[in-house]
């Protein structure tokens, strides 16, 4: 990886819902100070209206409308307003509890008059930080309620389609809008997977450099944690989409089921890619240790060859370094040069032998 950015460990979310009465609405998250805002998109085949407000009561006029209404709530810390909205639309208290609990895993609950879905919206910021945002959706008759932690999402293209009457969305009901919202989130999963693949490829290339980054092990561990976060967010969604597609709820029309089947194929494809990248990421550390071991083996190989060459030379030098008076070779006029010659010949012959064996 080209430049390593200083990373800060994300603050852990304090769960304040323990030992609470079931259905008690308590926000569980780390964005307590964000202001809550509502975006209302009301449309028919011929008309389109968008309204931004901070007042929950502005939503109530749209409940019995014949138009399709999408109410998007940004900010989950305003539990009083969310309770008011839930009471007006007749939502079960346990649903309201799950809406404000950002640790809730993806799931689907079917009721007589509405369908409740929890999932995670994933995207990367400009700084390359992975954002996992809790999002809930209520599909009712002629309306969709979505709740997300903070402003900023992956629905801009969907808003543009509604505004400009592109595709089938303005000609269809709330069930197709629910499909379009799910499709926008799942389509962005492919962007996450593509970015993850680029990160893995970059780390693999770095592993085979002559001098890899000394922080590469930390990069691998960070990537492993990121993969786990993504897998936890996406993997349970397969069951959610499968139940939605195979169910026979009156709010889901038959023609929408065809699109839901395609959506299920997409989430299966994403899940399979995650499993592949998960295995590849787990193998990066083994690959790194293998690379380090190979480099160490090369060093030991050179040192062993050097030691093997100098062992016989050291033996000769040791023999003629002994302090004995009656060593015949010591009295030859050219004995010193003969010894050097023998040592050089041994040196060359051993180099030739190692080269022939392809040890050098």
C-alpha cells in the first residue's frame, strides 16, 4: 500500500438497552448529538414533491394519501419523535426498539399491515474509511419509512430516478420502491467488494517487494477486521431477501417478486465474493510469514556456503599454526606459497562444486 494513513480505533458502542423493559425505546449508538431531520418524497405517475422538515407532525398528512410516500428519517437519537412516528403508523414497540438499536443484525419481521426490515448500509468515505450504518425500513400500504443513523447515504441515484421519472418507479407501488431501496444498498456492496479486492491485490504486491513496508502486518490485520465487519453486515441479508422473495405477503405484488429474485442472486454473488476475499485475506499473513522464511533461508544458505568454504581453509591454517619444531613443510623455501596455492585451489574447486549443484 502506497501510504499508510494513521488510523484511529473506532469507539465502542455502549449498549444501554440491557435490563430494560422489552419495547422500551433506547438509542444504542455513538451519534447522540446529531440533529434529527426528515425527508418526505411524495409522488405519483404525474407528480413529484420533496419536503425537508424537523417536525414529525409534517409527516402525518401523507399517511392516508393515495400517492406513494417515502419518509426518510436521519438521526436515531431523537427517540421521542421516533415513538410519535411509530405510534401514528401503528408500529409495534419491539420494532421501535430495533430501529434505534444500531447493534441489531439484519432481519425481517412480517406483520399484517406492514413489513419491517433491518439491514446495514456500507460505503467508503473520501478518506478510505469504511462506514457501516444501521438502517431500518418499514413497508406499508402506499408508504415507506426508512430510518438511518446520520445524513449521507447511497440513495442519490434513486432520488434522481424518482425526480425525473426514470424507469418503472413512478409507475409502481410502495413494494417496488422498497425493492429499489434494497437494490441501491446491495448494488453499493459491489463497490465495497471491488475496493476490498484492490486492497488485497495491493497487499499481495507489497509482500513480494524486496523491502516490504514494516507496517504491512498491521495493514493485514486491519483488512481482516474490515472483512469481518463487512461479512457480519452482509451475510444475514441473504435470509432476509430470501424470505421477502418467497413470502406471500399481500403488500408484495407478484411482478415485484421477479425483481426480488434478481436481488437475491445479487446478494448471493456478493456473499460468495466475500468468502473468497476472506480466505485470501486470511492467507496474506501466511504468505507474509512464508516470504520472511524464504528470505531467512536465503541468508542462511549464503552463510552456510561461506562457512563450508572456509572450514577446510581454517583447518589448513590451524594445522600449520601449531607450535611444533619438526614439521618438514616449515623448512621448505616456498612452503608458504605452496600452502596459499593449495588453499586457493580448494577455494575455487568448492565454488565450482556449489555452482554445479546450483546452490549458488
